[in-house]
């Protein structure tokens, strides 16, 4: 029965041979169409419906890698909404910094609608001791603030879950501030791991865990695509907020600290982008790293970016299926 279904699929492909490989993107969102053939949305949707009917083992796994960016990273929620609306499955997630927070919650079963509501009510006061008083405390006493509230917040909405309890396999990254090592979490308690991944160094106390002092994973990585580049036919989608730092005045201790960390990320991220099969980069240039009040704007930016790219992503997935099916038939 499975062979028969595959043969029907291949006949459908042959029927539209003029769209061999469906003019699918060879990399990123670049589209190369056969000469004289105009690609339309109808042909993409025809094949996409075929892909949706396949068993998980018959199609590539879709792996999302969620980058950081502070408040800008709330754009991930908008991207997730569009992927759900378009029926694009999420088979695995990797997150760093705010991407770790969103990824942990979504992997644990928190819906996009819930994430949206949470984001619109969130503030640094619910995640940490950050406030004007807190900043004064740092300046006057040299004592860093705490992110313990972040762990509590995650457990309140997610429960005290372990990585093995999550409905979607999930990995997050932190940095050992003492050794400079990248620390990869895919087992143990989710709350403390995601908290460590999003703990900004120089502002918050390191998270003490298993004899390590852990801070924001973005210090050594910005888009950990290398964790899932295994040469398979899976599709790795990197989601990274796009920014323009020239829009911001570096006029305070806090803004200088944050910008220094982001410069480090900029150096790292270009190489990591190349390891993704597909990139979605929400335009959040008007949102600062710490501006949680613009959560709705960030989410909308994520939706716009995903909507602009979703058809090309479908084509890439279909192309992978086409290549695998063709290879399987050729080996018989």
C-alpha cells in the first residue's frame, strides 16, 4: 500500500514535469525556475497537500532554531503562529536566550494564543529584579540582580517539567562564565536550563547549576544551527530577529553593556546562518533589546516575516521530498 501511494505521488510529479523540482529554492529564499515556466502558488499548494498527507517517516523533519534578541525575540511567537496556520509541522526546537524561553514553553504544550497573551502582559519585573531601583543597586553596591523569577514564571505556566516530558524535543544553550564553554541542555529540568540560557551577564547573577556558573547562551552563540546539521534531509529553519543598531543611542551603562554583548553575537552569527537551510528574519529594528512594552509590535513583525517566506519554505520541504522519492525509486 505504501509503495502504491508513493507511485501515485511520483505520477503526480511526472504530470507536472515542466515544473521539475517545482522551481524550489536552492538556498535560503532564492528561486530558480525552469526557463519559460512561471511558478504559481497553486502548484505549490497541490504538492504541499500531498506532503501533509504523508507519515512523519516519509517527510523531512522540520527543526526550528530560535535565536536571541531580548524583547525582539518575542517575534518568534508570530512566526510560530503562521507555521501553525499553514500546517507546517515542528518536529524539534533549539533555542537560545529569549528563544530558549519561547521554545521551552511551546515545546511543553503552551499554545501560540497563550504565548501571545503572556507576551502582552510580560515585563522584566515578572522575570527578574530588573527595575530602576535594581539598576541603582548594581551601581551602588556592585551586586548583580537575580533571574530566579524567570524560573518560577516558566514553572507556573509549564509545570515542573523535564526535557523528557516535552511534547516536542527541545534543546537550549547557556554559557559557563568561568570557562567560556557552551553548555548544551537536553536533559534535566527545563525551567532552570531556559533561565540560564536567558541570564544576561553583567546584569544578572550567574545561575549556579551542577558546579557551573551559567549565563546567556548568546555570549558564545547566536543561532546554534550546528547542533542539528547532521547531513540528513531534514529542514533546519533559523529564526533570528533583524536589527539596526544605528537607530539606538548608547548613552547609559545598561545600553552599553547590552550593545557590547550584541557586537559579540554579530561576529558569530553570520557563519551560523550559513548552516541553516532556510532563514526567517523578522524586522524588529525599532525595538530595543529591553523594550518588553513593544511585545505586540515584535509578534506582528514575526507574523509578517513568516507570511512573506512561508511559500518558499513549503517549496523547500517539497523539494526535499521529491529528491528523496526520486532517489528511492532509482535504487529499486
